[in-house]
C-alpha cells in the first residue's frame, strides 16, 4: 500500500513537471509568433523587396489577418472560376459536338472553307488590334503592379487561396 502511494506520488510529480514544461513551451512559441509579427511590422521587408511605395494599404490589420482575408477571397474566386469554367467548357464542347453530329447526319451543311476563311480573317484582325491596344493595356498593367506592390501580403494570400480554390 505504501509502495503504491509512493509510485502514484512520483507519477503525479512527473505529470506536473511535464505539464509545466508544456505550458512553458507554449508560452515560448506564442512569444516567438508575436515577436515575428512585431518584427514584420517594424522591418517592412517588403519595402526593401518591392520599393519605397510598397507596404500594406490596410496597415491597421495584422499580417496574419491580411493573409487570411486574401486567402479566403482567393479561395472563393478560385472555386467560382473552376465551376464557371467547367460549365463554359461543357457548353462550348457540347455545342461543337451537336454541330458535328448534325453535320454528319445531314441536317445541316457547313461550308468549312468559308469557316476557315473567316477564322483566318479574324486572326489577322486580332493581331492588328493587339498591336494598337498598347496604351490602355500598359496603364492597366502598371496600375495592377502598383496595387500588388502596395498589398503584397494580401495578394500572396489571394494567390494561394485561388490555387486552393481551383484544386477543390
């Protein structure tokens, strides 16, 4: 009986020490995480990487909050992009399939030489307009680049979330 209570007391002390160590480790990890977010706020590493005009537009939010907001919105956009893309691909593919079946069955006659001629004409027209549409496209790209540089944390979260949304 005495032996069992001594063993029990030793086990209780070991459990207490382990619980104390676990609590100390949790506090140490929490302190390191908090220190990392404070370090990121003070150092502005993205300023050195992306230029002086960069930095989060919403500075009142922590880095973790910005990544979470970007990730959730990116996931939603990626998920919707995936679903809409499947519907569009099914509609276009189904339409082409029905057109081909109707052509082979004799319900319609498609002048494929005329279709090819029109497609080539559209290609030439598209090449001309892409060379002329430079200024508007360049300003859009520049504005997008500035936005990404100013909101690099949110943007990185958005990209990750978008890829996850496409995969789900």
